[in-house]
């Protein structure tokens, strides 16, 4: 085996240090906070998220649960669904615009509780998945920025609401001041660049959804 001269070996080492090393991407589950909360249906009261876009504001001492921690791509989203009975399902279908459906919406939040739509997934029909937790991989992943928020958009209704929790748990909906009791008027954000005010804060309840983020690989110089 031929030995490199000392100076040559040092030069090779220095040359290697001059090149950046690539750090691996990381995976985050946005919205995961234990213990898991079970959607209310079919037990009474069987309550559903209806005709709005919402995001979890707080779970216990944890704030910003749905805030994206780093630049990257959303590659999938999950939702835990209750299992409403036939009469409950028929009631919601008739009152709230049809079959249960949902999608995720990426928001950029601003002042006065306003938020703008930056991107969305395709809507999914939820009825076949009642009583389960289902994950929807995205055919086209969504590029996102640190500080944006992952929200749940429900154009009709979704049995994805856990209730009867502590007063330190709350979520916000895209409803303006004075409209919080109205859960039938359509306020879901379904259009690109759409702006809405998230004035309404609902306590003791939790939206049962999450999203999977793959961060961008970073270039770290040594």
C-alpha cells in the first residue's frame, strides 16, 4: 500500500472540508398531540365540523399545533372520523349540502385573525371511512413555508370533531365577528388566494386531523 506524503494527505483533507455536506430531510406529523381525541359520533351529542375551514389553536399547553415548523412539502394528510348512524348521516346530508367531504388548506396568517389560502389538496369523500382514521397521500405534494398553517376545509360536513375536552383546548374557524353560532352558512375557503377572518374560537373541542411534512434537505457547510 502506497502512503501519501503528509502534506498531500493534509491537502486532500482540506479539499474535502471545502465541499458542503447535505443533511437529510426530516419527517414531521403536524397536528399530533397526545392523548388522541376521539370524534363524538355516534354517541350523543353527535357533532360535526360544518361548512367552514378551521385549524387547531391550542391543545392543553401546546399552541401553534398546526403551524409548519420548516420549509418543505406536505405529502399526505390524515383524519379520524366518527361513525354516525344512518339517521344522523341523513340529517347532516340534508342540512349541510350533501355527503361528508374534506380537504386540507394551507394558510398564511396575518393581522386581525385574517388568513389567505396559499394551496389546497383535492377534496375527499369521507363516507366510506366513517369509524376509522384514514390517510390520504397526495398525488401532487404541496410546497410550504415555515410559519404557514395547515387547516381543515369542510365544504359540507365531517364527523371529525372531539368535544367535551378541557377549556384549554380550542380551534378557530373562518367565520367573522357575530357569526360564530351560525354553522350552516358556507364559510369554507375553497379558492386560491381567498382571504377570510378566523374570528370564531370554539373551546373544549378539537379537530381530529393531521398532516405529514417532509422538510427540504438543507445544505450545511462545515
